[in-house]
C-alpha cells in the first residue's frame, strides 16, 4: 500500500518538480554521485553513469575534474542528466505551463519537437505525431551563471576521440566504451602512401555538424562545449553525403584586374538538385571564400553573404591580371562540411590554365614584421608529411618590444591559418588549439602573445602558410613558405 501511494505521489508531483529544473531531488551542479546512488542504487553493470529503476533509465553526466564541461564544481558533481521513461508518458498529461517553454523542431526528424525552458534548465523531447514524451533532459538553469569557469575546459572528450583515432591507425585495441569505430583498421596502413594515410584519417574523423542535446538550436562545425549550458556538443550524422554542386557567376563576365567585380555562388543538393538555403555557422560565418592567385602572391579571405534566393554574393577586386583559384568553404545543414575549388581568370588573360605551378622558395628565417607586429613562427624542425605538426606563433609589439597580449578574437578564434601546396591541390585550413572561453563575451576577450595551430601535411613539398590575427580592430595577415619532408 505504501509503495503504491509513493508511486502515485511521484506521478502527481513529477510535472511540478520537473518544471522547477530538478527531478526527485537531483539538481544539476548541486547534487553529487553519492546523492544519485543513495536514490537509485549503483549504476547498471558495465557503466559508471547509467541507472535503472522499474520505470526509468537515467543517464547522468558527472564532472570528473574542476571546470569540467565549463562548470566550476567538484569532481563527481552532477552536470546534467537525462530521464528515459520505459513507458512513454503523454505530453498532455504533464500539464506543462507552455508559456515557459520555447518549441523547436528537430531539423532532421520531422516528428520530433523540443520543449525548451532554459530559465529552469529542462527540455522535453516529444514525438508530436503520437504526443509521447520520449525523454526529459535536466541541465544547469540560467541562474547558475555564477558557476561558470573563467575559461573553457571542455576538451577532455575531444582528446579522447583523438586518441581513439590514433589507436585505430596503429591497429591497437582501443576498448573504449560505446566506440563507434572498429578497434583495428580494415586494411594494413603500412602499404599506403603518406597522403593516403592522411586521407584515411580524415575519413575516420569526418567533420560533422555539432549540436547540443539540450539546445538543438545550437549548430556549429567545431567540437567543444555548448555556449549556453556547458555540455559537450555531440555530432549529428549527416543525412546527405557526398559533394554538393557549386556554380560560380561573375559580373562582369570577365572581371578586370584592379576593378570591382561581383561574385555569385549557387549551391545545390547532390541528390535532389534543389538550391540549398540553410547552412551551419562555421566560425561566425556561413561561407568562407579564399581567393589565391595562381602564383600564390595574392591572398584574400572574404565572406559572401547569403541572399533570400539562396545564393551567396560578395564584391571584391582582383588586383593583378591572371588566373585565380577559388576555395569555397561552407557547411550545408544536414550535409557535411564542403571545400570546393573553382578557377577564375581576369579579362584579357591568355595564359594556359594548366601551366606549371610556381616555384616556392622556403623561408630561411621564420620572422616577419607586419603592421607594427613582429611575428615569429616556431616549427621545431622540418615538418614531416603524415605527422602531426605544431605551428607556434610568437607576437611582439615592434614599438615597445613587449609581448602582444591584446589580440582580439577573429571569426570566433585567436587566428586562422590556410596552407596550400604549390599547385593548390592540397588545401589545409586550421584553427588555434586554444579555444575561446565560453563564459565571457568575445568583445571583452584578449589573447596572445603565443598562438598555436596543429596540422598534418599529406605530402612532401613546399607549402605557403597564411595566418591571420586581429588587433585593435585590424586583421593582420602574415605568410611563410615551408618545406615539408617525406
């Protein structure tokens, strides 16, 4: 009888407690593993964070170290948790105060809608066709802003994924719980060329769209933590694989060197041919366009704007006659990150399109001065093709001789780097290893004097590296030419 009354009590008070941002007394950032296990007992066999009751399965995310997931809490503190009812309750029976919630449709699953209450820290995932509540998610409420860490630390899962890929390439048993890659390679990597190994690595770790389970409206291409709740972002498996179609038009038809020209881009779905109109934000922009002259002396990093008809447009000036390569970097929603390449020549250009690539001479010293800043590049020896390479920049103010500590975020990062080989057939786009803190407004952040990038050159040869930083509202571009050995 007492057990039956307890069950009735839980059913009756569940909606009210849920809307308060807690469940059965478990509160994100306030409860601990000990609290959870006093209530539910030990986790299920083989797991450290999944608990079963007669009615539910509860999956808990615990902090494992201070500032884990961006929150200033002790280890073994509950960061968030998800409740799966074994018999789906009906949304209508919960009697939610719907004015407290924002409804958001899942862009990939038509029948799924999220009821989001960020103020209280609760989401309901609902199958709107059946009216079933499939799961309930609890996370830190808006009032917990004071527990944000001053810097972002949500890199543990990223490092874990990288180590899994490394283990895969050398053929060792990874033994990672819920691993989604096989523990041994399907073929021997010993017989592959360096470039083939690098491309195999890219296939193992494709760039997916990342989102937050609690905040499905958060869409970006970078791994990391959710800027709203601090949870690790999860990848969304693309529904459209393969290369999208890219058409380029110019006005005038043949741009004149030194004069303004309008570039237009139309992107089409490879399956349906329909014009794409929705994109994922990648470093604060929907479209990154790199324009590089064939001789690699002209470099532009610009951002076409999305128009209501789904096309992208940007105005630019090609400063010298000749052939240019266009490297278009964008991410269609529901697809995969795209880097497509096209060519564009100026009016009157008569040179052959397939001419020999320019002769790149590696720099002897990796120190240059640009706009009052001395920029040094440390490579720690000649880069080796197929090996992870660290590019460490040191920035010094030329006038004062002091280290530069007032770098400003540029497109959501402390800098951007593009690397091309002589014929521009190898394209590498890298961002700094240090992520911007999620707890502070970007306008208030300052960085430097050191900025580090990591990359992997697929083949031996000479590469030109352009790196951009922002200081006092101005973008500084520096380039170096390096030799990559086999």
